[in-house]
C-alpha cells in the first residue's frame, strides 16, 4: 500500500506533496490549509524532522484558503526554527491568502521568501 496516497488528502480540498531534497523536505501544499489539513501537515513535518531534515520548506503557492489554525502552525514552526531545531523557509501564497498575514500583521514576522 502506498502510504503517501493514504495520508496526502485529509479532505478533497487539500493536497500535500512532500519531497525530500538534500538536507531537507519541501512541502508543496494546495487547496485549503485549515484545522483539518494542518493536522496532517503537522504529522508530515514531524516525520520529516524525525528523519533528520535540517530544513523545512513550506510552499504555499497553490493554497486557496488559510485560516487561523494555519497561521498558528506557521508561527509555531517559526518559533521552533528560531530556537535552532531546523531551518524554515516559507514560499508565499496567492495574494488573497496572503491577506491573512497582512490583516494579522504577521507577513514580515514570518519572513516569506521573495516570489520568483
């Protein structure tokens, strides 16, 4: 049984494609990043960190919705990264989702990588 096929879709409006790269893991997310999908993302990130990933890259470029649980989890990851557990990189979401970070004044705090 393909484990990734089982855990990659907690609900029909979310996708997560983790890819191991040299020293880290990139999580390419799509759809809704909400209370339910954050639970899955948390498990996948913890599994990657348990496998000695030095870096976690969260690519939000295909996210269509984000709620406060998504914001809280990204802030938690930021805190852990600042404590030296791993290196964190965040790729920005589309403008309508980035509004969540603007309204909560956390865009600069999260230090998103400049869009390519």
